[in-house]
């Protein structure tokens, strides 16, 4: 069968299965939560690709939970993200989960001691008040902050290897700012440091799980 190519909010989705649901059905009402991010006016400004020695499901879980922030990100963003209230949204009949970070309009896209760009002018409501992190099953994650957007594809290359592709974006109005070249590197430093910290933690986790001394936890299957 021929692969299906569909688009949503400037993102392109490829489906190799003839039996899969249409993209609109898979994403359901996701657009109502993210509409004011104005994805059509977002441009890609950076892309990194990593080979991580871990299980892809562990890396996906790491991307959507926040219990690791105080330890794994102690030297980067823990001061900005630890203690922030969050709300999880599980749709009734769609293939995503959404985490709303209630950060009172403060960006978390730079390191603890660095200032960034102002919020994008199109944002309203909950989009202006905090960050949104959406996992589109099985392994695509989009992170939307008030001043920037990034997304990751955590592609399995086997049971113990993942190709982690991280892409960084800004809105056109941010890129057009006269101080863009001065401030944008602060975001790249943050993105790359945090992704590298997560990759390293997940490799250590896999090493522990594969140890002959490892024992199932209380919630293991």
C-alpha cells in the first residue's frame, strides 16, 4: 500500500499503514489547546540528532514526566521548573496526552541564570500563561513555551537504542528582532544541555535495568 502523507499545524505526518486512522481522528481536539501558538508562522532554526543507548519507551516517559527535574537538571533548569504546578489532559478518543505547565507566563526555555525573548504576541489564555507539552503517540513530542517551540522524535533503532532528533523553532517575529543573534544562542545552550542531560540519565537507567542485580519494582509487570 502507498504511504499516507497528511499535515497538521505546519507539521507533516507520514503513515505507512493502510489501516491507520486519519490524522484528524488521531489528534482529535488537540488544536483547541494549542491554536494561538500560530504554528504557520514558526520557522526551524536548529536540529540535533543523538544516538542514545536506552529503550525508546524510557526516553518518551522521561520527556513527559517532571519528577527527574530536581536531580537530572540540577545544573541547568531545575530552578525554573521545579515546583511549577502542572495539569495532565487525557483525551477520550485521540492518540495524544497533553501536559499544561502553569508557569504564570514565565518562559522555561533558557537556563536558570539567563534571560530570553518576550512572549509571542499571538498567545492567549492558557497558551500565554504557561507551557504545553504534547506527546503524539507513539514517540513524537512537541514543547510549546511562550517564546519558543521545540519538538523531538524518539525513533527506536532496536530494544536498547534510540535515534533522538531534537528540532528548535522560533516564531518569525522573534527571528526578526534586532537582538535575535545575541539572545538566540541562550536557547540553543539550554536545549542542548537539557537534552544531553536526559540522554545521559536514560543510558544510566538502562544500565541499571540490565544489571544482574536489578529486581522488579512494586509496579513492574
